[in-house]
C-alpha cells in the first residue's frame, strides 16, 4: 500500500500548490474531482517522465525464447505488462562468462585463469591473445524493434543469435508507479505532475468560469491554474536538456576532456 500512500501525498501537494482545496468543483462532473487526478498522472506524467528517465529492468534472454522473422520476442507478461521503451545494452558481466561467445570472436575476451600466478610472461601472453582476438572481433549489437522484438547482430549485420546461450539484457520500460522513481528525481517529477493536473483542470473548468446563474456569476480565478499549466513545456525542455548526464544512469553520457 506504499504506492497509495505516496500517491496520496503527491495529490495533497498538488492540491496545495494549485490552491484548489476550497474550490467548489462542478458536482455534475465527478471526473474533475481529486479522485480522478491519479489517472492524469498515470496516463500523462509517467509516460513523459519515463521517456527521459526510464526504469531499467534486467531481462534474461535464452535460446528457448520465442522467435519471429529472426527476432527474439520479449515476453511482456514478465515485465508487469508495461510498455518497453528500448534496450540499453547487454549486461556484459553475465555475458562475458560464456566461453562459446568469446571463442567465436564476439564481445569480450577473457583467457588467463584466475588460478595462474601472474608473471611477466603471463601478462605478455594475455595481451598478445587479446590483440589477436581484436583482429577478428566482430562486435555484438542489440537491435530493438517496437514493441517487443530483439535481434542480435555483429558489425557486419549478420545474425549471431545462434551463438547465444543465456544472458541478460538491460531493458528500458515505463514507470508503472511512483515507487520506481528515484528520490533525487521526484522534485522534477512533481513539477511535471502539477503542470499536467493544472492543464487538465484548466481545460475543464474554463467552460464553467463566468457562467451567470440566478444566484450569482461564477468567478473561479483560473489565472493561477493556467500559469501552472503553462509550465509543462518548461519542465519538458528541462528534461530534454539534462537527461543525458552522469546523474542519469539509464542514459548514455558524453564526457569531453
């Protein structure tokens, strides 16, 4: 129930930031109430945030996985029925222990046994072996085709899936709830959620503002909500400008020296 508790706290914060607690929302439209706001966050905020700061999921790929047209099919039932955004890379630590892959000129080379006494000759021999293997190393590349297809190729474009045994891929998937979002990213996520809820409320409430009734006219003071809604583009631009950085472990970084 931690998810519900975190969502409740977020909704309360949004309500305070937008100043809607004392606003009498139209009762004939229950979807406008606070109980509907989690739907806005799940359908608008989480997908947008996930495109820049996705959740990483380790997925085991084996020769027994279903195939179609040369592609391995990711079993989406194993990743909680969420949308796959892409593939980061192979989990090289689990991949490099497969001697069949290494001896076939793919990926990484590892030859000197851990029990050897490493002398000068051992180190020289290891370097010579790695230099020799680098001449024939054709690389190992993962190609992703939405929504759930994976193909393994070398630098020449040849399908090398037949050399594969069992190893792990790091997939990028959408966040399903608030629990998988890093605490250090929550401030930015909250700004986006506030903007999304404000956009939703303004789009609905503007049709009720200024209506004359037999009792009085309605004046909902929507300028503040509209101002919050207008910040969405600013938050998205911030995400676009900063998601490739050392602080985002799930995206590549470019380091200039």
